C-alpha cells in the first residue's frame, strides 16, 4: 500500500472514539442511511459469499435481537454479544471447528467482513420505539466494531514459559475495483488467533485482531486504543497487510505521511499522520523485528525481502526523492517502505506507540507485507477457485513460519 498502490501489484494495506454511555435525549433523530461500504452488500458477490459460508444468518439474527430490545442498555448488550459471537464464529470456522456452513473454503476472511457490514447496517438504520440519539447509535456501532474484530478479546494465559505474540490484519479493500477481493492478512488473523507456535525457545501464543480500511478510525485512535494495553506484556508484535505481487516484505522504515488513496468509504486523506502530542512526533519509525533472520529462513514458497526503500523530501529540499537505502537525516516523510496508505500507517502508529512506551530496545515489532492474493488465471467472475484458496493457505502458513523465526530471533 504505497505509491505502488495504483498498480495491481501494490495494494496497500482503520474505529470510533472510546465508548461511553451517551445521555438520552427527548427526541431521537432519523436513522442515517447506510454507508458507502455497507451499500456494496447488495452486489451479487457479497451475497454469494455470505450464502456459501452460512454467514447470511448473522445480520438477521442481530436485527431480531434489536427488535426485541426495549431499552438502550438491552440493545447495547445485544450488540456486544452478537459482535463477539461473529468474531468467534469466524475464528472457529477458519480453524476447522463447528460446521462450515457451506462450500466456501474455511480459510476465507470475507464472510466476517460482509457479515459485519450487514450488522452495522442494521444498527445504523434501526429506529427503535424508545428513540435513539446520535451518540447512542455511534456508541452501539463502536461496540459492534470492536467486538466483531477481536479487538477487545485479546487475552493470554497466565503463567511462565509461554511467549506472547500479537498480530493484526485488515479487511478486504479496493472493492470497487473487484468486490470479490479477500485480504490474506485478515485471513491470517482468523487462522492464527489463539493458536500456539512451537519455537526453539518454547511455545508462543498468538492473539490477533482485525482493523478496518478507513482513515477515520485511525484518526480516532483505534490502533493505539487496541494495542496500548498489550504491548508492555507481549514478547513480539507484527502488523500485517497485503502488499506486492509474489513476495513478502519486512518493512524496515515507516513514514508519518498519508498519501490520499481512497479507503473503503472512498475517502482520501493527504496529510501528516495525526497522532497525540504532534510536537514530539518523528517523521520516521523503524522495525525491531529480526529482519535478517526472517529473510534468511526458509519460511515458504514466496521470497521474503528486507525492504529499506522510502520516499522523502530531503532536508532543505522541496521535492520527493526515492531513497533505496532509507531516509536521510532531517528529511520529511512521503512514504515508508510500506507506502503511504493504511498499512504504512498502522506500522507507524504501532512502532511509535512501542517507542513512546519505552519499549524500543526490548520489544521486537514491525510490519510484514504479504503477497497480493490472486485468483487463478482467467477467473474474472467467480468468487473463489483452487488457485485462490491455495495461494491464501500458503500465505497464512508462511506468516506463521515468519512469526516462529521472529520469536526465535529475539
């Protein structure tokens, strides 16, 4: 997700503010219309994906629960419960537990994405008899997003001898280009959540969460709110997104710049990444993943690169310059190794948070770009095919192997 984003080979790879109980109002405003993201639900491919996974029952179930709610608190409990149920159902399906619900392969991340949008559309357009303020509706949507993305379900067992790994993925994106798109980083998050990888130093437990491809959620601090409680307690973290065709990249440097590419709401942002305490904000952050060990290890069929390139405005300069070996002193960021889209931004935010928590020298963390998940040759209409499934499974397996190497590399 960088300046390469406009090519098919580069797809780059954000939630509302903290949840509070809003005050009731005497008159409730009319329910808002579905978002751009939610409106895509009516297309044939999303409906087929939901039907062939059994996830077409998710939104109607929430609608019934909302209809039965007689107070805001009852609605809030229903939204939290059904959001968490969706996340767990998606994780279970990806890991082979419970019914498949249809013939769509279990490794598919798209049922979670489209089912969640069905749920948010129900909440957004719901008009209860007791009335609902804008603040209350926003709080319900926030609760639903967090619960259905695993963001409030990150928990590690107590005790010694077990390493802790935290991994994040993303929703599908560029859906107006191809609404069938899957995101291998989201699929990886579902496949690895709660699993244990054996390393030379002992077992390591992986916990995961998924983030939206929306600038506004990142502006509102979704990344920091989710990661801050856990970074001081984990042994390794990595943000993951889809990147370039046919290769993995360990992104060496992340930049404090948004390049303006449209998100899943067709909104672009061109500006410095907005963070707390901007006066102390650096232009660049760096990975602390053991990139040399990862690149050298036989982790899977895709080559893995240590990507050092960035785009900067040099100190005293006015025009962007590509620097294959990384930024120069005093320069202004225009693209990190991971580009100038939300994959670069989640890497920047996570590593900046690491540094601000005083963990720069002790906590390995950074960003991994996966290969682009491609359909089989000639498939321009079907929602899946054997090559598509094989490519996704191979990417998931290779991310797992990269995590093992990274945990040992510490």
